[in-house]
């Protein structure tokens, strides 16, 4: 009898769920659905809707969900959404034998080896060291980070909350930006700058503290208007929006370089998340790479570290799929 498993990527903005069937011919995706996360009070309501829409009559035997937040004691509370999710609760409510929650960037790290050349853009070839340490990071609704360490005969993903490390300004403008956000927020983490909301903070700061070009009206954008700012820059050539993206890229590059040094990531640095692929022209224009390499006495080393932008938006979903399949195989 054919078996089914569920896998998903659960974020503060959107949730993607899919169900697959295992047959003698391999794994076949039966149904996939994208949701706006905030449209549901509880994750279980969303999952119930998904299962009803999928019209799969056989009970799924395994499930893995990649979640934007830390996993503690087989439970998770999303960083940017008021959902509490428990492996045991999902298993009991939906009669799924094997359920696993993993951090979304842990899932992204798991999927790195499954990517094809069409799934990423090379920013720097560097000198790849076989079995070298890797790091996967990405700005979206928040900032996610996971390590990949080679142990025995394979890469092991290590989930982190490194997006909540202190923001380290690199020049006077960034120092002023930090001071402005400290007044508003108190503690200023990297995620406060490297996220959709972070891009909005940068844009609003520039409008408040720098002269607005003649002919433009200053507009204070809402908390997470990253997509609006990107459109203003790329479609309408709005000068403050363009400058905001360049500052964002510089901060991004410096932070990626810090993580590369922290892990001595000779196996590669992978920039994932929803924002980087949308502003690849800005990321590849120079400021990002200059900030990545600008590490004083270690600048030469930074030239040797391979660096990529992952352009496959479903990388965390791919990681969850791999883990769900493994759960099903282990239960046989």
C-alpha cells in the first residue's frame, strides 16, 4: 500500500504545506498550498484546512514542519506570529505517527546538498574546501541562520538564533542608524536591520535624518514595508529607496562576513531568505562584497570563502521534505 507524508515551511508571513505519496516509482507530490499565516488563529486550523483541500483519503504517516523560530522540547512558538506548535499535539489531533519540528534555517541547511546549479548564483568562487564548515543565512520576515558541520560521513545542521545578535555598525551613518533605533527599540539586533521590517527602519531613518530630494514627499512607511521599498527602488527609481537597499546590502555583507569568520566557513556561505533573490542586482553591485571582505587583517582570507545567493525560494520546504521522508523510512 502506498504511503503519504506531509511537509511544510511555516513562517511569520506565509506558510507552505505539501503532501507527497511514496510509490514503487519514487516520491510524488500530490498537493501543495500556500497560505497567509496571519489568516489563521492556530496552526492546527490551517493544517486541518489543508488536509480537507488535499482530498487525500489515506492518513499521512509522517510529517515535518520547518518553523521560523526556536524548537524547544519538541515545541515551538513562532518569533513573528502568535502560534504555539507541539509535535505531540499534531500527532494526537491528526493521528500522524511521526511528527518532527525543525527550525526553518536548519531545514534550509539540510537542503543545500539537494540544490542544482539553477538554484543559486555564485558571488565569489573562493577556494572550496571539501567537508569545510558551511553557514546558511537569510533575511525575510526575520533573519535566520544555521551552520552545517561535517561529522563522520555527512553534514549535520545546527540551528541557531544568530539573527538576534547585536547589530555592529561599520560607519558613521550606520552608527547614527543604531542610535536612532536604540531610542525606539532599546536592544538592536541584526534582525532589526536585516529583514523586511529592517529595510523599513533604514528607509524611515533616511527620510527623517537626510534631506529629501526636491519633488519628493516624505512618507513614513509601516512596520514591514520591505516589498514596497523594493518596488519604489526598482520600478520607480526612488532615490531614498535605492539608497536604503544599498545600505541594507552593506549591512548584510558585513554580517555574512562575520558569520563566515565565526565558523571559518571554507565550505561556503549561502545567502537564502526571501529578500536577497529579489534585490540580486543590488547584492551583486559591489557594496555587499566589499563589506563581506572588509575584515582588516583577515580580508585576504575572505577572498577565499565561497559565497552564493540561493535563488530557490522553497529551500526550507525541500529540507522539510527530506526529513519527513526519512521519518517515514525509519518507521517502517
